[in-house]
């Protein structure tokens, strides 16, 4: 009822305002619509306008904040065109559902350049190209607040120098927001002197706000000092999104690049990149539960165990965890046709490809390429997710399938890594894969008794470093890697030769 009344009042108001500018023709067109239907009205915002204007193209409003606010005559589902220009330090809170906020360059409805397609990692935030929201301090403020709203479209807007770029989400876990965010570019988010500050595009917040049914397309996030794109909810899609961290000084480094805590989400054709030497190693395309909050911290939030998410055709550069599943409730997710690149394969290497940690099980990684990195595949276990250490002895993830991985020029092919829990790596399968020029095929800082390897070609460790350095396996649990785990595998040019029985 709220939408119908607001739309009716707004349409009458628009007809009156347009009476001197072809308003009769407008109302005539309205009369051709089926009974009970009305075209959504259109309003305009410009840096040369005034909020005392009627919001027409000839007499636009001055601020986006007013256009989407409670006192604006624009009803729900209106289209609001925003002319290119520098709008300064607005903190836009959208108060009505279904609004379409569309920036334009020269003419309402034109398409400004889609900046994510640029070859440069930092977009041209020139306000003559499309609208720019420029915060006063990157330690505070939300540029565009969509919390609690539904069906809002935000297109062709640039944002810089806030704490949050776009923030959405409802406290109702089942509420379908259905927002569309396209060609929105955000940069310089969060206090660069604080270890975890600054969110780029935030669809909900882990366990407290939820975004469902949203689309983020052709967007760029640069230098968010905590999270780039956060997806907390179900059935959201991110397509052609790029997240960059270019800050290497202080604590400003991005922590989570693309974070998913929900079900049936899609991340497609996207790229993330971390500058070498950044203060945080970086969690890349991450599917993670909220077990830290629920189990470890005892917070009274709904339990979210992400399942049935898909990450396809994505690229990660120099991420400590390029493609990662994390916590025992994270199951049945699929990563397919992805690539990971690191920053070298010597002892000072940065970047890991596939990371399976903290009990994540029954996930699939299909057709993954990893090059010039520390590890092709890394298995971790920590004290997160209710694990208290040696008793119980961790919760290894099992049932994960890695099929068709190509690993080249890495320090480790497999890295059974021990952070804080001495558990086994779990019963997982790697098959139909190639490991070419890895310094150590296996690094075993934790046991790996239940792993299975099928149809794998190990093309050697020679040629990366002097032949005396490297080999088939290293680490205190090397003895848990035994011939019975391998079927139809070949080993060529392994420094130091193969252990007995292989």
C-alpha cells in the first residue's frame, strides 16, 4: 500500500509540474496505459540545480540525497537521472524502494565509459565523465546506503574517500532486496592506519544483515582497507567485478577481496589483484561461514554455512588465498575455469592457488591454473570454527575434489600446511592434473594419510633452482605420502630421485 499511495501522489505532482512543459501530452500518454497502471516518473539531479526546483530536466535538483530522501516528491520506482559532476561529500540514504539512480555523461540515458573495462587498475574518476561522490574523510561515512530497501538500481556513479562505498542488507534473512549495481566504481575506502577498516560494495554483513537476489555488474573496487566485494545472502550474482589493492604502506591492505557467506551465489568473469608486499596476504575469492562469530565468539547470530555457490572464469593475482573454502560448514561449492598467478616461486614467494582449510568438505575445483606461486594447492587447519587444538585433533576437510589443475613454477605443488592444529589433511582427491617445475612436489608440515592422487603427471623439479635444491617431498610428515595413494601417475625429472616404492 505504501508504494501505491506514494506512486499516485508523485504522478499527480509530476503532471502538475509538467503542465507548462508538455504536461498535457504526458497525461495523454498516461491515459493509454491499462487501468490501474501508471508510468514511473522521471526526475533529474545536477550540480547546477537546486533542491527547491521541481526536479525536471530544465530545473533539476542539486543533491542525490534530496532526490532519494523522504521529503522528495519522487515516489517509489522513479527514475532519477544524475548528470556528471562532482557532488562532494554526500551521504546518500535511499528511503524508497525501486528507485533507479542512473548517472549520465552528456545526455540522460547515455552510457558513460564502463571503467572496469579499462586496462589501468585505477579508473579515471574524472567527474566530467559521470557523477562523483567525494567523501571528506575515508575513515567515515557511507556514500550510498541501501539498507532495508528493495529493487534499487544504481548505475554509472563513482565514489571515493569514504568508509563504505555502497552498503546494503536487511535484518530479515529472507527479504529479497533485488538491487542492481552496475558501472559503479569505488576507491580509497577506510582508515589506512587501521588494520580492518573500509568496505567497497557490501551486500549485507556476516550474520547481521542479508542481501538476496542482487546483481553487481561491471564494477571496480580499488583500495578498500578491509573488504572489497562482500556477499552475505543468497542468489546474488557478481559479473565482471575487479578488486585491486595497490596500497603497500601501513595497515591499509585489503583483507577480503571477494567474500561469500550465503547460498546459491554466482561470481563470474571477475578479477582480483594484490600488490606484492602488502601488509595482508589477502583472502581472495573466499567462501566462508560465520563460525568465527557464532562458535568462537558466541555471538547470537543466525548460523550461515555457505553451500552451492559457483565461482567461474575468475583470475587472482598474488593472493595468499586465491580460491578458498573455509570452515566445516562450507560444502558443495564449485570453482571452475579459474586462474591464479603469484609473484615468484623462490623462498620469498607470494601467492597460493587453491586453499582448503578449517574443515571445508565436498567442494569441487575444476580446471584451475596456478603459476609462479608459493603453492598450487594448500591445506590448512586452525583453531577457528570451534577447534581447540590437539584434543580434538582438528577437523580435516574431506571429500573435496580437485580435477584438472595445472600447476607450473611454484615452490610447492601440494602444501600440507600447519598453522595451529596438527590434524590430518583429510580424504580428498586430486586427479587429471599436471605439476610442472615445482621445487618440492609435496611440502608436508602436517600429515596427509588419506589423500588420493589419480592420473597425474609430475613433470619435474629441475630447472627452477640448482639441482641440489628441491625434491619430491619435504617436511616432518613426508612419510605420510606413500605409493598406495597414487594411481596412474608419472614422475619425471625429480631432483634427488623418487623415494623407494614409487
